[in-house]
C-alpha cells in the first residue's frame, strides 16, 4: 500500500464544513475591511510605497524575529516556536487543499515526510504556547499584561493543536497503517484507543471539534490582538527609512492628524510591553506608558471611524473599550519623545511621532494644554525664545568674548555657530557657548554667529505639537541662513541639530523645490571629533580622573551619534572613560525632552534625572559629561535633589575640552 493522504476519511456532509469555512472567511474578511477603512481615514502621504528595505525588514524582523530576540532571548525563542509553528501548519493546510483540489502529490515518501513535519510543527506551536503561558502566569514577567484575552488566545490555540493530535491518533488507531510511526505524536496517542472500531466515533467528534475550533479562531483573528499577524508585516514594510516632517504630505477630509501609516502601526501593536519597560516616565512611577497610549489612540480611531459605529451594540462596545483603558488625553504630555520605545519595539512603532501629532490636535483645539506650556508657547511666539519675556539678553553670553556677528559683517566665515535659546539665555548653559567659542578660537576656526538676530529653531513648538508656530520659526530660520549664504552650521543643542538635519529639509523641499537646501548641519560633538582627528586640537594637560558620559536622546538614539563625543574624551590623556549600565542606544532620558522642560513637574515616585544621576554614582566616576544644554540643566538639578553635588561634578563636553586644553575660563 502506497502511503497517501486520505481526505475527509469517514466524514459525511463535507458540504457543511465548506459552508462553515466560507462563513468564517467572510467574517474574517469583514474584520479586515473594517481595519482597512479605518486606516484609509488617515492622512494620505506622497512618495513611493515600494521598498526593498521593507521586504528585507519583513524577512529579518517578521519571519526571523530579529528585534524580538534583541535583549530577550527567551521571548524571541518562544515567539519563534509559535510563529514558525503557526505559519508551517497554515502552509500545511494549503498543501492539503492543493492536494485535494488541484493535483494529488501527497503520497509515498513525500507524504511520510509531510506527516512528520506536521507533527514537528504541532509540537513547536504547543511548546511555544506553553512557554508563553509560563512566562505570563508562572514566571510573571513584569512587562506582560494578564487580561482575559491574554489567557484565552493561547489556551484556544493549545486546544486546537491538541485536538489535531487526537484526530490523528484516533484515525491511526482505526486504520493502523504500517507507516503510522511517521506521525509519531499521533501514533503515540493512538494507544488511548484499544478498540480500532470504537475509535471511529471519537474520531468523528474530534474531527468536527477541531474544525469548528479552527474556523472560529480564524473568524476571531481580525477582532483580537492576533490581527498583528497581518498588520505587523504591513507596518514593517511601511517603516520610513529616515525621519520626516509631521508625516503630512497630503490631506485628510476628516482633519485626522495621524497618517494612514501610523494607523497601521497602532493596529500592529501586540501589547508586548517592551516600550513600557524602557519608558522613562513609566520607570519614574508616573501614570503613563507608551503601550497604554497606543491602545488608547487605536480605540479612539475605532470610535471615530468604525464603519459600523452607528449600530448601537457596536457603539456601546467601543465606548466600553475606551472606558476600560482609563487613559486620558492630558497624559500625552508625559512623553519625553526620547524614542527609547522605538528602540525596542519589534515592529518599529514610532510612538513619539504619533504623540507629537496627537499633541498637534490638542493644541489646535485649544483644550487640555498645560497652562505653563501655553505661556511658553506665547513667549516663544512673542519673544522668539521660551526662557525670558525679552530677547535682549540673547547676546549677553558673549559680551567679553570676540565673537563675530555674521549678520552685521561683510566678511565670509567658514562656520556659523548656532547657539540656541537655552544655551544663550540659561545661566548654567551659557558656559557651553563660552567654552565652544574658546575652543574655536584656540583651533583657529573662522566662525561667526547670528548674534542678536538668531531666531529660535522651533524645536520646542514641534515637540509639543504647535505646527503653525514651528513652521513660522522654521521659515524665519531658513530665510536668515539663505540670506547670509551660510553653508555650514554647528549647533549647541542636539534638539536644534535634530530639527535642522531631519525636519527642515523635507519641509523646505516641499516649499522651495526649485532651490534645494544645501547646508551642512552638525552638532558640536561631531565638529570637535573632526578637530581631534585632524590634530587641530592637541591635549597636553594630563587629566587623571574617571569620567562617564550621558548620551542625550536627540543626539544618540534619534541621530545615532554615539562615537563622536567618546572619541573626543578618549583623546584626552589620563582620562578614564567608564560606561553607565544604560548607555548609547539604551541610555536613560534626563526628562527634559518633548517639552517637559517647560512644564510643571509630573507626580512620580522619583525624577527621571535622579535615576540617571544615581546610575552615574554607581560607576564611581567623579565627573559626568553630557553634550546637551537640557541634559546639563536637568542633571544639575538632580545632583542637588539627590545630594550628590560633592562626589559628582557635572560638565558639558565643551567645558571638559576647555579644561583639558588648559584654557583659562573667565
């Protein structure tokens, strides 16, 4: 007897199965269409959708789970067992359908190996599901939720897998073929039946039970978090390869601030909790977590755009879903936009971008804007800075220094130093500008600043969602740079640098397509690194001390500049650089980004900056170096509140270089 697949063995009324299958697929398609309709209410973006990098991401991050394995081998292994087992069994079902409807090929050795593979895949998904339940309910991994659905779905799948094995066992017990051992799990379970004839009734019950459980599970997928098996590959394909202004290249008839890509990202979230695990706000004990925002934003979209929302039962269900989340709109101001969540998200959900676009909607409506932040925006609009109710002190930091003003000089300079609002006006941060000026003069660099005419780059308005004000500041800045034919700009702040480098060019290309922006923007740490590499800076004073370096979020994670400041520090003789537990892309946020510097303090168990300063103390370093004025201010305050002023000295990278060069600070 040639081994082969026997379809619908002893199954009567096969037509009933196909009716149920069609109904199941119909409900499945309706669920998918609902998601698609919601997605398409987002802002239509221009540009090419086709992406070879997108296909590569689907393979590496979707099929191979590259980012799931990152920093969590257990989660990666568990997910691989489930995803590959699920995918393999699905492909096996497709192969069986092809064998039945199109061409019969499951016979002989092909069928035997096919049977063995299905057994292995079934064991893989079973092991993965049991592991998932163990991690969630026995090991109780902190970042994992324990909602009813989190138990229902794996148990449901386990029952489907187990009944599948039992169906095979009952069939083999009744047929008793010579090749039964190839289906090794089914063969082992066939011992449950001692009477081959008596196994047939059980086989029929098990077959229909397995079929109904499987079809109902398929029906449920679009209405559960398992919809990520469709949304996640889509979102991986659509991930942008570089930052872009607002994600708004088109219009939405509903005034929706989110793009259709962002809506897909929200649907792709599996609530794995990695974002909450690294969020500085969550870690500080504040009532905010990126995961909660993502789910809240998704449920709001369903409430607004669900095609069946006019049906009373559907409306009540959607309203209940929002109430159960216990998340309010004012919590979006907790986010520092540090991008730690994006760094660990397996599917690249850009929560900071969605947060900023949600803030845009809040600001446009004029409600739920923190009162202090509202005052800051008014000050920024009227006085072109968020710090003082005046602009006359912007040039005060350089009164006793020889700093050329590009706007009032006919000379040509190699470099424009963009000082920035905080560095110009904050008493502590001013030393950054003074130190950098001394370094440039020491290295013989031809440079100038924009003097009292220097405008705000608009970063603060951008982070808090004031789109109109940001565009206004951006246009002012670009006009000034163009008017004075500036080709090279170095900034003090990573925030100014990020805004110039990543958010100005797309906007400018749209507004001035005939005149491409041809300006080289750098952060001062990059420029210092270049000076060290070219031997324009030579450190002769030994600096025998241990230091550690804090990576600013907008310099490190957002722009991947990790090595430049370290290269400068390592070039100083005698200096020992030690790393904190969290460094580079895993650095901790100081708490000053995302507009939080300009808001009242949020109630938490501890300040974000205090967490960071205590981690500094754990290294044994006597000096903490940073390269951002906001970080400098926030961490300096944390030294005081944590009573760590004496053991830890806080310095900007420029201040360290000035000291190492032996330059006397006035």
